[in-house]
C-alpha cells in the first residue's frame, strides 16, 4: 500500500499569490467575549489565514469567506457578516 502525504500550510507566507480580490461576499468576525482561544478555527481554515495566538486573528487579505471557521467553532464565537462594498 502506498502512503499518502498531505501538506497543510499554516502560514500565509505560502499563500502570497492567493490574495483575496474584491469578490468575497462575506467575512468572519470573531466575538472576543466568546472566543476561548481553542484554535479549532485555525485547524480547519483551508487558506491558513487565521493567525494563532492567545486570541486568533483573521488575516482578511487571504480569507476567502468560506465560513468553515464559523461552522467549526464550538463556542459560536465567529459570525459571518456581509462584506460591505
């Protein structure tokens, strides 16, 4: 059986060519009162745009607005809001 290896980037440095354009329709907003810093959002973000720390920060330059972080947050600390044009 051949093993499969998957590389998951955890730094926006690898995503420099994938900056979000003006097409994003929603963006995540973290409610710091609800956020526990568990970093589940960071683990599930497919674009590695969540910067870990005591309280995670979302780098909107790279966020595509997919909403996976909000869906996976066990504390409902992330809300997807409509992007203002």
